C-alpha cells in the first residue's frame, strides 16, 4: 500500500525558515497536500500541489516537489511562534476520485522566540 | 470556505456504553465523508468511507460492528462506537470533500 514518511520533529527560532520534508512511495499520486494541526484541533489545509508541478509558492509557503525522488517539502519563510503545530503531508490519487487521503506520520514544528 | 462541523468535541463515557459522533457539512452537500482515527502523537488513520444512502466501506482491520457508520443525508454522517472500551479512546476526525477535503474539528473520546 501507499506509504508516506516524514521526520518527526523540527525546532527553529522565530524569524528563521523552516523546511519540512516528506517522502512517498506511490508513483500514481496526483495531488499532494500539506495540512496543519494545532493541539486538539482538526486539520487545516495549507496548500497543495499537482504532481505535474515542481514548485508552488503561496505567501510565506513554498512547496517543492521532486517527482523522480518522490520527495515533497514545505518551506515556511519567517517562521512565527504561531506556526508551532504538527504538519502533515498527504497524497491522493485519481483512482479514488482524489478523495481518499493517505497521511504522513506528521512533523511537530516548535518555534522558539 | 466550506465548513465541516463535528459534534461533540469531547466525550467521556463508561466502558460498555455506546457513543455517537456526528459530522455535518454545513454549506455543501457531501455524498462521501471519511472517518479517521488519530492516536496521540501519531498520524491519521483512515477508518472508513461513508457513502450517502449506502453502506460504508471499511479499511482493513477496522471492525464494522464496532464502528457503525450511517450516512443518512447529504449533510450528515454519524460514527457510533459501540460497547466502547478504554482502547477505543482516541481522537476521531471526519472529513468531507468538495473541491478539497474539509475536516471537522475532531472528537476526543475517553472511555473510562
């Protein structure tokens, strides 16, 4: 089955850039997503990228996709303490109507002042 | 954007009782909703796909009789944890998809 992996933990100082990495195994993935989860809350979609794209930028967020290596990253510029949360990458496929999401293990981002 | 509301946000129940969790799409119709389970400090595990007007599709290893799913209308899916035990304690999250997946705020279930 599909497998999506992330590093478990990242700690940065306020104002620095954060880079959260994700690898996946399913070559048929078409949409790849980044979600943010704050403590005790649901998931908030941050951004997504279609698998025929290499990069997508949205304000402080930059998503890079290396389809050959099946590697996805999320860069947060000028990281703030409010960015502290768990970040999940997720992938979905055409054959599920782009509806069934497979989540990564999650990366806990801690931003210190 | 679209809103998915989940209720209750948290619930404590005694072992052996049943608990119902509701997932509503507030401003759009969702023929398909998804139920996930999240253990502490772990990722989300898809439990089942809830289909309006038909039976839910369960992932491998998820007990159908334990986790009853009903999707009676285009805006409401319910998950009932039957005869709950402490090992069922977890964070349950639903999602509904329109152009993207929208998630409920989650329900923290504690079985004592």
